[in-house]
C-alpha cells in the first residue's frame, strides 16, 4: 500500500498492517497510523516521552551479576560394558605387539605402530527413537 504523507509517498507493507489489525484488534487507519509512528514518519507525544525515559535509564544489556555462577560438575555413570570392551581391545592390541595405553577407561585407547600414533575412541550409539 502506498500512503501519501505531506506530498511524500510512503510504501507500507500490507502484511504489517494486517498483522497489527489482527493482533491488536484495531482499525485499518489506526494500524497505518501506528506503523507511521513506529517508523518515525509521525511523532507521538507518548512515544517521545517513553523514548526519553528509556534513554535516561540507559539499559545495559551486558550487565554482569554480582554473584559468580556455580559450575555444575556432571558425574557420569560408569558403563561396565564399554569398560570391558576397551579392556578387551587394549589386550588384543598388546598381544599383537603394539605399545598400548588406555587413556580413558570407558572411552579411549592410544597405541603406536612404528612411528605413527593412533587413538581409538569408543562411542556408544543411542537407540533410535520410536
């Protein structure tokens, strides 16, 4: 929709007007008036007063709390099945003659083959959602 304000043509999106009319249950003219005020084409005393108050208060969006946040340490339940698998795999690698180290008893095995260093990471997949 094109609106003529003091000889100046202003393009107002119809979707915005319709949305305002439905949400606020106002007439078409009121929705156009509100859009013009919001976009700064018209001045509204109430809006100007509220804007001035907001500028005086200087809202700081980066404010920090006085109390430091407490970090929550998450304790994992031991997975015996994974620990047993890691141990079996590590023993197989040791029996094959590789220098093997269990870095994390339920997750990671590291071993060397010649000059190359390898790391096995055992990941248990979640069952698919039904």
